[in-house]
């Protein structure tokens, strides 16, 4: 099928895009919703401006639209964007969030589109190991839960990081993939990136147990 991929720059949306390609689908366009508020129920916020670089890295065009970020109203913003696209379906990175999956599925049903969710109900540990095995370069870009101090911001997700996440899961019941909003991620490189993203300048803001790594400048560089 010809699909649009909902992309935030985080690991789940980028892995879902990759999986859809491996399944034989054609990703015609990337679609990014830009929330006007940080506490959007549906959409990723930290470093959403970098999806333009991801679009260039994977050589797939990008469309963006602003959304109020207000619960339920943001769905109408997404629907308007999808209505404008000439595709047969939409791929998203939902893993266990029924809230997200059901709402995207409802919009797709209203528009006659197929909702494709390659990661749905997969074991979080398997997803994390797949990212590491496939050599995705993923960093932690936001933290919002017990157990995450400032040192997590900018940390690459590798085997050592995953071991610590498993410990936090046991101690605080966090989701390993962060789907409960415990953390946000940013994919700097992946097997299908033609170039990788290099962070030139970033700023860390952390207080009251949560924080964000805001990328102020980044560029595409050749892969080694």
C-alpha cells in the first residue's frame, strides 16, 4: 500500500516506518503534527522541529500541521491533514496505547484509510532489543518520571541503558518503551537513513524531576 507515516522523530514512529517498508509498503510521505502545547495527549513535543531533517535523511517528503494539543480537538487537526494526502493508509508507532491507536483507527475509518500499526502489542523488551540490534542511534530527549535524573538527557539507548531501564521498570513500573509518557526519544540514525543527524548545539532544561534536551542546532552528515 501507499502510506503516510506519522513521524515525531521518536523511536517508535521511526521503527514503525522502517517495519512498514520491510513489509513491502511504500511510504509516500511523512506527516508530523506540531502541538502548540507540551502536554498534548496524542502527539510528541520535544524536538518536533527535527522531523524536517529526518525527512531529508530518509529522502521522503514531509508535511506538517499545527494542532491545538487540546484533548480530542487535536484529532480534528490530524484528520484535516490526512484528508489532504493521496495515500491508502497511515502507519503509526502505537505499542500499547489504546488511546492513540483507537483514535487514529477511527480517523482512518472515516477517511477510508487503512491503519497500519506494526509494533502493536509487541513485547517492549523485544522492541528495544531490535532497535539496538539494527543499530538505530536513539537518544533520550525528555524525562518525566521517577528514576530519571538529569544524566539521562542525551543518553544513547544501548545495552547498558536498556539494562538500567529494566531496573527502573522493576522499581517504578515504567514502560520500557516510554509509552506511559515516562520518557521521549530522538532517532539520529537508522538503517534506512541516507545520512545521519549530528547535534551541533543542545540545551538541557531539568527541574522538579523532569527535563528536556532541546536541540538548538543540528545538521545532516555522511554516514561512516
